[in-house]
C-alpha cells in the first residue's frame, strides 16, 4: 500500500528522513502478519532535533493571525475527505480495525479538525479590576510553546489528531510520538496530512521510536512545556512522575473499567444492543469499553440470554471484509494475554456462557458470569473481547459495584426513568457517563477525561484551551504607585 512505502520515515523540521538508530521498528498487519514497513528508530539526538525545530518554528506561528492559522485545518479536513478510502485501508491493515471502526475513527477525526478551525479564534484575554487606584490588570491567554504528544495504538489517527490539531490551532508547535505498533496511522500519516495542508516546516515533527532506544528523553527534554499522553495507567503514572519532576504540565487520558448498568425498568433489547457494542467495538480495545455489564437480578436471565444470543451473531475474521465485526487484536502478546485471562478466570470458578477460541491474533468473544465479588478480573481493564456480567440487587448495590474499581473513565445507565438514571450517574465516580446509550462516546466540545487511575486533565472544547495555553498577567499603572520606602 502506497502510504506504508511513502511514510516509513521520521518527519523532522519538514524533512522525511531515516532514523539513525541501530534497529528497526517493524510494522505488521495484525491479521495476516504481512510486513507493512521497516522503520529505523529515532534516537535521543533526533528527539532533540525535533524539539529544537519545534521551538524555532513556534514563535512565528504564534504570531500568525489566527484567521490564517485556521486555513491549515480547513485544508487538512479536505485532504482527509479526498483520501478517505486510502486512509480507511491503512487503518484496516495496520490496526486490524474493521470497516465500521475505521469509519467511526475517520468521522471523529474530521469532527475534531472542524473544531480546531474554530479553536484558533477561541482564546480571549481579560481586563480585571484592581484595588489599586489607576491600575489596569490585563490577563493574556498565550500558547504554552511546544507540546509533546504520545498516542496509543487503538485509535491512533484520531487520538493523534485530537491533541495535535488543537495544540497547533492555539499557536503551539508539536512533537508527536506514535505507538510503535501504529507508526503510520498514528504518526507519519498525520504529518503527511498537515504537510500537504501547508503547515510550515518544524511545527509538527514525528519521531518513531521506543523507550528502549530513547528512555525518557521525550519527557525530560527542556523544550516541551506540556505532554499529552494517551495510554495505560501504568505508563501514565510514569509519565506523570517524570513530568512533575521536570515541572511540565501532563494531560493524561488513561485506561478504564467502565460499567454499563441495566436497571429493572430498562428497555432490555435496547440495553443489549448498547452493551454488545460497548464491549466488543474494535475487539474491546477501547478505553471506554464496558468491561462490566451490571444487571438488576430481576431481569438478569432475560438480559443474559439475549446478550449471549446477540454476541453469537458477531462475525470474527478478516477486518477487510465489510461483514466482519471482530478483527484481530493488535499483536500476539495482547491476544495471548486476553486468552490466558479468560482461561484463568474460568479455572477460578467463573462460568463461561461463551468461551472464545483464538487463532493467531483473532480472539473470539467471551461472556463470563458467576464471578466472585473479589475476582481480580473485576478490578482490571480488559483490552479484548471479554464481557463480564454481574448481577445486583437495587440501585445502591449497583453504584457500589460500579465504583469498586481503581478506574473512573466512562459508564452508562439504562433505565425507563431518565432522571433516575441521572441521579445514579451522579453517584458514580467517572469523568463521563451516559444515560440510555453506549459507554463509548467522544465529541469535540465536551470535556473528555477520567477520574482516579483513568487520568488527569480534560481534552475537547474549552478544555483544550486549558490544556495547551497558559495565562499571563500584565498590569499597567496609569498613575503613580506609593511605595513604603
């Protein structure tokens, strides 16, 4: 595929170049194992070059009229629309994403670019009163300068653009490091879109590398003032620690263990549809996925039977087939980990209403129930096609179970009484929760983020301004101050 041949390079200071590391990142198709690209890794020296290029380019970009800046994002949007078929094929090949998943990712990427167009004009200064006679307090909203972005493998094109576009729109420069399993969709492809859209050289740099090569160079470097990281809570904790030690802002979008709650007055058929999508979209490799499906005991039997019946209809196979619902997991390590987790949970006493088989990186869907309250699997994020059905007795127990996790990202409540659902949602410790819908949602202008181990800070809309700008107070004394000495 042309994108892989063309884009298997680093992108630094407006130039496509080879990394100087002594080993290659190999980009594989997770479905059939085809080698898509071989990319020599960037070294710490190249990370430095990328940050220095961003630093040089940023000042002029920040001074550019925001009406001119936004034209870049308008052109980027048109480029994605023109190349949608080729980008879709790239997502399918590199991620093992289905056609449905690719369409979902591209739709949101375009929506976030549309928001970036508006975001260029959003920052506003203020004039505040002063208790001192003759003093004027001006508060300016300025770019932070250079932003480091680290994106994950599950929605790499979207989640790179989600931080990159707003940071650029607000007058910053960016150094982007994609996940090593998705270097094209999460890195080079994003750079190519913005290069073709006319973004000046140096403002977006992509380094394809790994911590084994660069250590913490991306985080510790003195140039970036903010790091936007999307990934696991384990790595996120390390990112937060390093950023704190170096006085950098960290925006952390981490894992989840979301609960979808089905109350006794819910529309059961609809709740089943929402729960199946919430758990199995993109093979369950979604931070907002409904790991736990909590069902009122009075409707547990009906819900479970219909849930299992629907899951059985999901087609597992080649993601290039438009009829496929569940494609491969991203790599063999992830496939082995999910398979082992299911086997261990069943051995510990859980009942497998469906026990998915595995072939290569394809892992069929599993549905587990009969879990002990202290089962370890209830406490962790499962990045795979495994649903846990947990019965409860009454609202209070549903809330207690939903909150019994170190995570707090998303969730959903299904009920015939919307305001009842809202009252329950307010008691659940998550950054986002949805009434009568899926747990998997993202929209450009709503605050997106989690509580507890699911991260810190928010993205989207006004939250982007908080994430990627800073405030500066300049006072003007129009008269003469009186000093005590």
